[in-house]
C-alpha cells in the first residue's frame, strides 16, 4: 500500500442503509431461532414513511415480518412523527419460499451461489484491522452512545469519516475527522462541534493511542446544519454499505453483501472464513498484512480456487503460510458453517459498525 493518505467512512446504526441491513438480519436471526437450518435471503428498502421487504425465507414456522421490522425501527429511536419515518410507518411484505433450483444444490451441502470472497488483516490496530475504518467505526458507535446518554439533542442517523497519514505503509497520525449527525437545531452549531470534539473525538483517539487533532481538523455537518435524517431524507437499501461492512476499501471485496442472508450463502460465510484465515496468519506473526481470496460456484461444496497475498510482509515462505492457513478451517460450505458456529442468531448486531474487528464474533477467534 503506497498511499500517503487513506480515508475510510462508517455510518451510525440509524443510517437508512443500516436500518435495512438490521431489519434483514433480524429476520435471519428470528428464522435461525426457530430452525437453525432456515434459509433466508431478504432485502429491505426504506423511504419516507415506508418500509418494503422482499425475498425468500424457508423456515419450519411462519415469522411475523411486520413485527420484526417495527421492533427494530423502534429500537433505533425512530418514534417521532417529525422524522417522517417511525415504527408506525406502513410496511409492505413480499417474501416467499426459497427457489427449488437453489435449494437443490444447497440441500446437498453446496454453495448457495457463485462468487469470490476476500478476507483481510493488518497489524495496525489490536483488532488487526486497518486504522482508518477502525476509527471511523468507533466514532459512529460512540455517536450512537452519546445520543442515548450524554447528548440527547442528537437524532437518529449519522456518518463518520477518518483520514490517516501513512509513511512507508505505516500509519503515523490522524489527518482529518468528519462527523455528520442530525440534531435539534435549537442547539448552536458551535455547541454541537464543541460537544463532539470533547465527548467523541478526543476519547476515541485516546483509546487508540492517537495524538489529539486540533478542533479545526474536525468537520461537523459539512453543509452547516442537519435537522432531520433517516429514510425521509435518504432512501435506504440492504447491502449498500459493503465497504463499511468490510475493510473501509483498504482490501478488495467480493461484491456480494452479507446482511439478510443465512450462512449457506457464501457471500457471507465465505467472507467470514477468509477473514478468519487472514487474521490468524497475521496473529501468528507470519505476515503483518494479509489478504485471502476464496471462490465458489453454486451447488459445489468446496471452493474452486483459494489464494493468499502478503504484500511482501511475510516472515516465512509462502508454502509455510499456506500449509498453516489451509489447515485452520475446512473450507467446504458446511465446514465453514460448523467450524465457525454460524447457525446462531448473531447477525443483527453485525449490521452495525462493520462485520470485522469485534472480538465476540466467531470468525474473529485466534487459534492458540
């Protein structure tokens, strides 16, 4: 990586696209609670006073999709009429059973679709994630915490962005931080900026042992003011934040989103497996930067290709790294699902602040 500066963004849990991701993953979780072998592929769209869900669900018991969505929307604090979107908004449901042609291959343990997946790890943070996306996620997460506790004048929705300066492929400092968040405009923009600098920026930088930036390096609400966010301001769709969900654009991505899909979908499980392998390579000291690619075809149990890139940071021969890597996990679809315990209802929370770099997820485990 030869960039002098690298920028990544994240979004808050009330961002329209993330509302959709969380609704879709709530359906996955509810289906898996009923039947761990449920099949789910659901997309959600939200706009002004409107929610639409479409896709396929095969589950041993019927699910109340309307109730699942309303509960999630309420949890995200969309409860006021002035937001023009709430847990009382009309909901349209267009969900049916999985295609028999797809089920034919999946029932035999094959992949639910074709595609390539990438996993990435780098020794820039304790989480072995790139520093720009890690800081952007922590800012977004803390914005949401501040809304609920210390700064109640903040409203649902929000975005963050961080630019890091690099020298010789190593991060050397924070260059610029950006926060966009809707707020009650009876509070001045100056007060908003001061509050976010003190309660958001400085604590996040301190937690990652980064030098404090000058308040002039912080941009808050670039247009000057932002009063109402959410679906009334910007339509949201499931799967539109795959760069936020992965590595902040520092790594390649397969192109398929994760949310709304059960673990037989290799867009999701394959990407988790690739991260697991890449992280363990870096954690084992075999390289300081690693990218893993695996590729599948619908109905086939095993990947049709797999490869490892260490960007010249390897400490052992590639053959040694490959021997270590490919023994970490059975890369058949069922092998990944069972090896990483993916039939659990754990997915709604993955739809916030990225799918990687959180210690409690099974694909983040480091082998001893």
